[in-house]
């Protein structure tokens, strides 16, 4: 559904941009030479590498006016630009001498006109295209942009078709031959001083800043880059570093909580294991006591019991000590103290103190 209008649009803009289709040597009609509606781009029946010659045939172009001309391939030979004191017309057939005041020139081709003697004073260096080297082409005639305040001036209004977000609109460009700092008022036909910021205006050309806002007053130049206040940089900087360190601290505290939970689990395990071992010891004591209290228990039997008891004890303690040794866990202390020690002691030892460091 959307494809058809889009294709039509592409096709129409393509044909707008393109020159004619006739190649070098093919026939053409010079009467078809014209400026395209809306864009005022020069158009002829010949393609972009040739112009329509006087014999009604397309001929290879003899010069170019643009630094980067349209319609040439990478391997195509591009004609040269014209030397100083000459110009290349829109047809781009051959270089011509500059035109004196009141001579004929082409639309917006101020560069076709001879410069005034005081060109240094009159030349527009603002980049707005008010004139070229002090001369201007208005209504197809060359003149100098030297009209002073309150003097009769020439004005030329050209309506271009422009394209914005809301579609086509007409953009009227108004040019005059007033001195720099003045503009040619179309209603009175006189040169008037350009307006300052905040003054009422009806067109961009009236403002010194070249920007008549929709509110009808002169605004600051659109060419001035936007600058942000220092506080914006500070806020953005704080935002960036705050976000970074906020994330770091949030992760740190979340993981600390997890670590604490893990430690609590291990503590629980230790408690259970110690309680279990305590039970074993008590059982052993009980068993030994009951065996010793048996009537008719000889020395030999007792020594056997003791030696076995010692072995058993070693067996029971060795693996646990080995496991606990690297950390210096509280288990060893717990055992050495024969169960009388509080669990808090083992906690303290877990937190770095070596077991049996002489204090216990
Ligand atoms: C301006 O005109 C003068 C006088 O014709 C010429 O010498 C000078 O090169 C021109 N400057 C430019 C930038 O075209
Ligand atoms: C201003 O320019 C015109 C040509 O456009 C010229 O005839 C006239 O002498 C110039 N005036 C001054 C004061 O330079």
C-alpha cells in the first residue's frame, strides 16, 4: 500500500535531480533549456556530462561550476573550473569573461559579475551569500552591493519549494543590493538597517542574526552552536558516577548479606558436629566408667583397654584435627578443653586466632 506513493516520490525526485537523457552526439533542442520549477536547477535535454550545442546536438561540457559536479563516474574525465576573472555559466559549455555592471547574468550567479573597486569593503564574509566579492546578480542584471542607508535599492524575491516534516512549503528568498548591515525593504524600496535581537520582524533578512522567529521577533542566530551550562555537565557527571558507585555498593551489600547467610550455615554445621562429638565423648566416658566398675577387672585387661582407648582416641581426633587445622578452627580448642569451653571461644578462634596459642 505504501510502496506505490513512495516509488512515485522516488521517481519524481530522481527525474528532478537528473539532467536530460540525450548523450554526446544525440540531437537536442536548446529551447528546452530551463530552470526547474521549485529548485531553479538548470536543466537541458542532454545528460549531465554534456550541454545542448548550437547545432542542436549534445556536446561534451567545456567547464564546470561546482567543485564536485553531479553525474560523473569515478573514471570519467571531469572538465576544469574556470580561471580567475572568468566564470562557467549554468550550461557549462565554456568559460566566459566576468560581466560588467548592468550586464546579463544568471539566477543566483553573483560570481558572474565583475567586482567593484572597493570589493574588500563590500564583500560578504558572513557566509550568508549576500554577494560575491561585492557584486550581486539581481533580476538577471549585474550590480554592486553598495546602496547605503535610505537609498533606493533593488530587491529580488524568489519562491522555492521546500520540504519539511509537514510536507511542501514555499520558502521565499529575498535578495538586495544594499551595503552590509542593511537590507532592501520590498515595501518602500529603501535600504534599512538590520534589526537587533528582540525587534519585530517579518523575514529573516531583516534581522542581524538572520533569524526571524515565528513569534515575529529577531532571535539568536541559528548558526550559533548550542552550549550547555556548567551545571548540566555536573549533573550528568554526578549521574554517571552515582550510577556506577551505586551499582557497586548495592552489589557489595547484597553479596555481604549472602556471605553472612553462608557463614551462619557453616556455624550451624559446626555446632551440630561439636554437639555430636561431645555426645561421643560422653558415651565413651560412660562406657569406660561402667567397664572399670565391673567386678574382677584385672590390670592386664585395663591396660589393654587403655591402649585401645588411646588408639581410639587418636583415630577419633586425627581426622577432625586435620580438617580443622588450616583454619585453626575452634574444634581443637573445644576438644582440648574437654567440652567446658563456650562456643563463642571457637567463634573467636575462627576469626583468625590460632588454636593453642598459649592462652588456652
Ligand atoms: C575580487 O575581485 C578582485 C578585483 O576584481 C580580484 O582581484 C579578487 O581576486 C577577487 N576576489 C575573489 C575572492 O574572487
Ligand atoms: C554603486 O554601484 C553602482 C553599480 O551597481 C555604481 O554605478 C555606483 O557608482 C556605485 N556607487 C558607489 C558610491 O560606489
